[in-house]
């Protein structure tokens, strides 16, 4: 209680300190006691034999007006404003890709980067940590802006903040948030490439091998932890967090068979999947229509299971690659009821079901499915309700209209992809 009494007495006898940012003649008046209790730097500057002690003026080199305003907001309220909420409101009001929303996203991130640098320079570790939490919350729903990332390599304490920036950029790239121009801007930031290479090197220098256990199999696969963590936030949290997998160094993947795991390994090393359509055509021509259906079912089922795996373990790019693979494959062969059954088993709704509904309709209209084969699709649990759900799109459908809707003919497959950004 003595500390409480001493602090409140200091407020009663307190004097105001004038603070001036580097970029403005504007001044801010702040109680001396608040500044002293906030930081050891301010304590020495305002209690010692510094010029600030006599003049009652505190100048803060490297601190601009927005940074000082945020610091004072935090100093009085011990919290920071919710930048993510403000950004989301702009997205709703003006659109995520509008100039207004983009400018605000850059501005919000720059303010937080500079605030972190300010807190590091003036010995405010609590403010540093709260700023980092605010940054993480913001970047959970909004990508790192290359124009803002430049600031992280300018502020003090650059190693830690720049390392965070590089890791966030890598996460955003895996989520397909960046185009080629964005990556060029990131690569042009002085120091970005060396920090990125150091981060990659560190992750592999400290790497471990993780045993991957598959459902219903006694066999285990040994895979680099760094590769697994780079593929998915889910896997990273499972292997770096407080999960069972962290201590046992065993990763259990329910619902994943050996073929799906091998395709996943191909993906994390090549960032792509095999061209199933091309492989399908390379095989010798089947002896019968039934043999062709068996081969088509095998290929389509592999892609359906890969789509489901990517969806379950939070890798949106992987389901999209699998979907594009399916779209290209059904240009070579009709959809199969075997693959449709699995698609309807592993999903309750969404683009995978939509794909099989539309493709079955198209193949029937094109006489590639017989009435008996279409009946087999109708027996798949959930298939008929999906037809009813989309009935308004298929009433009085003809070949010309169908060619505008069906992805195998129109190549307009966006409607069957999951959202990555």
C-alpha cells in the first residue's frame, strides 16, 4: 500500500511535462508522475541531471505525432485502440480492395510498427508486447501490406520486428494473399531478403524430424518439422504449441491415408500437385468403358481426398489446387459416383458438393452418363437435396446454357474454389 500512497501523493504535488514530437511544433502536456512510473528512461530523464529535468520539456527523437498520440492513449488507458475492427468496418463500407481501405490498412500497420519501435527505444516492454498483440490480432484477418513492411526495417530493434514481418509475409504468401507485384515490393525492401534467408536457415538448423501416424496404419513417416510448420497454421500450432504432438514428436492425421499423405508431401516440397489430367491421358486406352470408369474413379477419389485433407487442416491453397485438378480431369472423363460418394461423406455443403452436382448434370445432358448411372448418383446420400437446392439454376437447361454454367466446358471454376484471401 505504500506504493499506492506514494504514487497518489506524487499526483497531488505533480507538475506537467511538455512533450514535443520530432515532426511537429505541437506540444502535449503530461503529468510527470505518469511518465516516471511508465518507464525507466523517463524516470532518469525527469529525475536526473538532464536538460529535461530543468526545462520540463521532453523531446523524443524518432517519435512522430501519431506515435506519440498512441503512446499517450496507452499511457492513460493502458490499452490500445482496436485497429482490426476499424479496418473491418472500412472493408464493409468501401470494399476490401478499395483505395480507402488499402490506404487505411497501410496506415494502421505503419502506426503499430512505429509504436513498437518507440516502445523498444524508450524501455516500455509492456507497450511493446501489447503492440505486438495488437499487430497479431490485426494481421489475423488482414494481410501484411508490403508498403508498411518497409517500416519494420527502419525502426530500432529491427531484428525481432523484422523477423516477425518476414514470418508474417511467408504466412500471407502461403494463403495466396500476394501477387507477383506484392512479392517484388517485399523483395525490394533493404534487408528483407537476408532476414528471410536467415529465418529459413534457422528453421532448418534447429529442425527436427516428426513421425507422422496415419489412421488405421502401423507405418510411420518421418517428415521435417520445418516443412510441416510452413504448410499450415494448424500444423504449426500442433507442433509448436502445448499440444500432445509437441512433446511426443508424433503427428496424428485422422482421415489421411498413405496416398493423400504422399500427395501432401509432393505439395509442400513443390508447392503444386501432379497434373492428373495429363497422367490420365498417358495411360494406355482402357479395354472397356467399365475399365475407364474404374481408372477415372481412382483419380477423382484421390483428388477428393486431397481436397478434404487440405480443408480439414487449414490449407486453402491445397483444396483449390485439388479442385483445379478435378476440373481438368473431368474434361478427359465423366465424373464418377464413387468419387461423388466420398465428396458427400467428407463435406456437409460447399464447393466440392456443388462441383459434383453440376458435373453430373452436364455429363447427363451430354449423354456421357446413362439414366441408370444418373440413378446411382441419386442414391448418394445428400445428392438429391443438393439438386433441389440448385433447381432454380437447372430448370429448362439446354446445352448452350449448360456450357455457360459447367466448369469443364466454360473453364470458369471460381465458383468451386474456397476463399484464400
